[in-house]
C-alpha cells in the first residue's frame, strides 16, 4: 500500500484540540510523525514490559479528550513530543534528543496505575496514574522526560543521576519542561513555573514542584547548603530551578510567584526567558561534565555556576548585564562564587 504523511486531529486530556502528523497505511492511520524523524506513540496496554502496540485509527481523529479513551493519552504524548522536538530545533538548532534527526518513541499506558513518567535511556514512558484515570502526559512532564534524553546525549557519560549532579540533571528537565510549556502557549495549559500543576499528584491541588520557591513543597532545597548533596535529586534540583527562575524573571514578587532571596543576598533583575534558556542550554551542551555540581571542592571549576558564566560570556560578553545577572542569581540561591 502507498504510505502518505497527513495531518490528523487529536483531542487531548490536557492539551485540548491539537493537530498531529500521522501516516496512512492502506485505509488506516498510525501515530508516526515522519516530519520529526518518525517519532511515534504506542500502547503498552498496562504492561510494564513486553511489546508495545502501534495505535491505529480509521478516521484520523484521535481521542475524545477524556482518559477513558485509550487514544487520549496518546494524543497528549504525541503533542508533547512534537512540541519538544520543535522547541529544541527552533531555539538551539538541535535535531531531536540525539541531534541526529531521529524522533523518539513514546509509550503510553505503561504499567497498572503507575504514578510516574520516565525516560528509560531510549524512549519515553507514561503511566496512567490513580485508577488508570490520570495519565501523566502534561506538556511540562513530556518535555521534562524528553529532556532527560537531551541531557544523556549532550553531556559525555550523562549528568550522573545522584548527588548534586543528579539535582542538575533533574533541574535541566524542569527548566526545559517549563520553557516548552511557555513556548507552546496552549490555552488549556499556559506557561508557569510549577511542575505537573495539572496532574494533582499530591491529591490536594498543589503542583509537584515550584521553581520560584522550591521549598514550598516542604522538601526541596531552594537555597544551596552543605546538605543539598544528600537529598533526592528531585529535591536538590530546587537550587538550580530557583537560580533559573531568578535569572529569567527576577527575585521578589513576579507575575509567576514570589521568589525569596537566600540569606542576606541582594535581589536580582531577570534577563528574560529567551536569554536564560540560551545560557542554560549552552552550559549543558558545551561545558557540563558528568560530575558537574553546585559546589565542587575536588574540582572547583566544575560547577554549574562556572559553566553558566562561561556560556553567558560566550553569548553576551564578560562585562555584560547578562553575565552579571548569572553571578547575582547564583549568589541569590546561596551558591558561592
Ligand atoms: N519522573 C521521574 C523523573 O523523570 C522518574 C525518575 O525518577 N527518574 O525524574
Ligand atoms: Zn526527571
Ligand atoms: Ca508547568
């Protein structure tokens, strides 16, 4: 049969009505996006492992906007992967997670009531959450997971997923997850500096994490301390998430939340998301090593502060306001210079 690429329509759970690139095989359509390196979505049908079934559809209209239709989570997953692919290409010239033009597979309906989504080293995986009725396919989560792939292929031997380097790995995913969410400008899920705010993972309406004031979750570190290296990577990420917020939006009261300064540091005026994301991406792609951390006594230059300053110097110059804002923003989260 002849194979053609064609635009379909999806009705997502969080994303609403969206356009998806699909492929037609005979008289059926598949969620394979040839315009983005054959990125595809398949259905694990609540198994943890084993085969993943290609989703098919007869009329190229996918999902009903509710979790009871198995196609619905696939729509959000396809949309999140498409946004993230386009974001990295548009802002950084990066062609897919491995920068080789290939799209990735997104597996939906992974496990039974799995309250997690994860990058497994090769592909994306999404659980369906409580009662298999709350798939974890929000835009910032999809972009967070895909960014774990970007980090894996950008930093030689990956950013080690423990201690402070693990916190930087997690923060990189929260930072770009959030930048994708802003850039998507989806009216059903507009940009903010909260993570997974639509999923209600805590069951009380609160988001999973807060970039403007990470300690609002009760466990994350928003200010660096000597114990930051000892907490889970999803909590030590707070220091870099807070840094990035301050760099982009500034400290104090902002339209996205109030960001406190740590200790007796001075306030920071934000340089905006466009410049802040360029600085973080260049630091990640050009400078970070597997052991980059917040404070590194063994190798004092191998820090996120030093590398984001190198990136800011490359992009804007060493005496630039952007360079100085990077210095101030790290100091404002108690990371020493
Ligand atoms: N959802 C989690 C994450 O991407 C999975 C994990 O613990 N790695 O961070
Ligand atoms: Zn993560
Ligand atoms: Ca968000």
